[in-house]
């Protein structure tokens, strides 16, 4: 697991209601099925932006980007390159 993935997994654990806070988050797991609701998604977004020093444009604020840890990781990598 890359450092960014470990950081993202730790952050995800705070906002997924159906996950034991001490277990690793499978990066391919569906975040909605793991308990991510709209309010948690907003808080997750804010923490990701702060932690990774990125800003999500409106075009990336959609269910496809917030589907899994993998899709979020990919979005973060794209944003860090720009």
C-alpha cells in the first residue's frame, strides 16, 4: 500500500459507518455500501482536500469519483499533477 493509500484508508475509516475503525479499508469496496452518506461525503471531501492539499473541481464531485477508495485515490493523483 502506498503512503497516499494508507493515509486515504485512515481517513475513510473515520467516515464509513459500517466499518470497524481498526480494520483496513478495502480500496475497491463500494463506499456507499460501507456506510458513506451525503453528510459524511462532504466531511470526507473536506478532509481529503486538507490532507492532500488538493481542491476538487465541481466536475469531480460525483458518485463515480466517490465510489471507492481506488476511485478517490485516482482522483487525488490527477489533482496533485495539475
